[in-house]
C-alpha cells in the first residue's frame, strides 16, 4: 500500500511552524507496513490544494490530508478535495447542531461562520471529532481512500486513534517496518562511505541510509515484513555493521546522545571530568550537564575567554601565550592540565580556537581549534589540532563534538592512531 500525506496551511511554509502532523502520520503508517511515497506541504490556495489532491489520487492508494478544516475563509480543504474529486459539498444540519452543543458546553454561542465546518463531501463518511468542532471525513474514490483530518495536533491524534487505526488494521498489509540505527561520531560521510564498502559488497545498499549532521552521521537500516522476515534481514547486517563501524559508533537508536554515552562511561569507570573552554564559551560543559545525573562525574568548568583568566585561573604561563599564542597546542594542554589539577578531576578537557568570523590569520585561519585532554599522569596528555569549516555556530558545535569524542575514545581505551579525521586535522599526542 502506497500513501501520500498532504499538510495544508500557508503557515507551514514559513520558518516558525513545523509540520509535526506529517511525522506523526508517517510513524503510524509505518507501524502497519504502509509505505509513504510522498509528503507535501501546500499553502491555502484552492487551486494548489486541488492539484496536489489530484496527483495524490493518481499515485497513491491512501491519501491523508491534514489542516484546512476550520471555519474561516482560508480553510479550503473540504472544497478543494470536493473539486478535485468532482463532488458536491452538502451542509449537514445534524453536524451544525452537534457543533452548537459543543459551544454551549463551553458556555459560548456558536458563531455563524462555524456552520462551514458542517460541509460534507458528497458520499463521504463523517468522522466524529471528540476533541474539537471540525469533523474529519473519509472518502472513497476508485482504488484510493482519502482521510481528511483537522490540523490541530490533539484533534488529529484523537481521530487517528479512533478512525484511521481501525481502517489500517482491516486494509493495510500489516507487518510494519523496523528501523535499527547506529550513531557515528567524528567521521566524514565520505570516509564512512568508504568504511562501508564491504557491507555494500555483501548486501547492497537497499534499506541503508546515511544522515549526516555536524560531527555525526546516523546510519539506518530499515526493512518491512513479518517479525521473522525483519529479523532475518536485520541480524546479519547489524552484525557486519558493528564490525565495520567499531569504535566510530558511539550509540544505538535515534535518541543516542554522545554526551550521555560519555557520562555513562565516566560512571562505569568511576572517573570525573572538568572543562576549560575558550572558543566554545562553556558549550562542552553545557552538553555534559544537560544529561540528568551529570553531577556524579562533572565537577565544573572554567570559561576563560581572556588571556588573563587563562593565566590566573588555569595557571597557563604568560610567556607560553606570548610565544605560541592563545590558540596553540601548548596553551590547550596547559588549560587541560589546569582544569584537571585546579578542579580536582580525573580528566581535564580543554578547547581553544578561532570560531570567527574575525580573528583569523594565514597561520591560524578561522576554524583553527586545539582540543586537549589531560589524564592522571605527566605523560597522559592528548592534543589535537583541527581546521573546522563553516560559520561561528558550526565551528563551536564541531569543537564540542570532537572534544567529547576525544574523551569517549580515551575512556574506551581506543587507539588514538585510529582516531580518523586525518583531513584537516593534525593529530598528535604530547608528553
């Protein structure tokens, strides 16, 4: 079964309103093995809505339309669907009375404009809306079934449970889809693609997706069918992915967070961490402390933007800053050492860099970042230099990602020579 989701509303075309209804509907359809072939957002113009409904009816066997069922002049979904299907709109007095009773229960009179919500597409089944005034509609046209739902999320959810779910149980193929996810840190998508070549050679790329974000790639495996079919497809692919991704994969599932994984590792090993930050302004500490229970392993942070605070709070030698600059391997290491010793932590994690847009030079262009991790011994120091691309926000985000992953690798005992990310990074360890 192929499905199309149409979200109606000009407000969804802007930047301040997200189309969460389509995500909700797609998730429900996946539970019943229904394949969503197309999702579209269309503004409040009747000709545009009609065009999308006509296309959906020609391509899909199930069309879900959300929004545009309100009482105002810009609520055009009923009229547009009726026009696309060549059917009349008929005003139902019983629905008008039902809406009137709902308003009366709130101690209000129904405005005349609400009568528009009683317009029913000829031949449609009316779906009672127990959470609002606009009823939903189900319309059969040839081999295609149309559901019209209100755009208010709470009302949509109620009608889905009450009307769409029973219909899917009876008509959908069943089986559902299953998705397994690996979260990969600090590996470029192109490098990851190369790492996965043995997987593609054995299984191909069907059902595999790579979704990149700054400093992270989500690797997904998706398949449908019965429970037995899904498991037999997923099990060998998961096993090979685990081998290939190895230390690069920090978590499983869409909800896996690098900072939470680092926190769990610190707890398991009975270790603590403190941070010293310059270009990120406390971003590493913020991510660590966003995790509930982080007080068990995070001791504190020193946000030292000025050179004078690097000296007075972290004990960075003034001469070192003069000789090498605040953005340097030497200063990053001294900051990490100062955070560990000054705050009494097992690990000191430090970052210093040039986030931009100004402040760069030919020797140290914008995006130059040094990350250092100090451990318990004099020789236990790891330092990395990176050249991150992008604007200020991206550089800062990437810095926190690489800093956290450096700590994760250390806690895992991963060989730093396998750190990857050789492109744009001068990876080295210092005594």
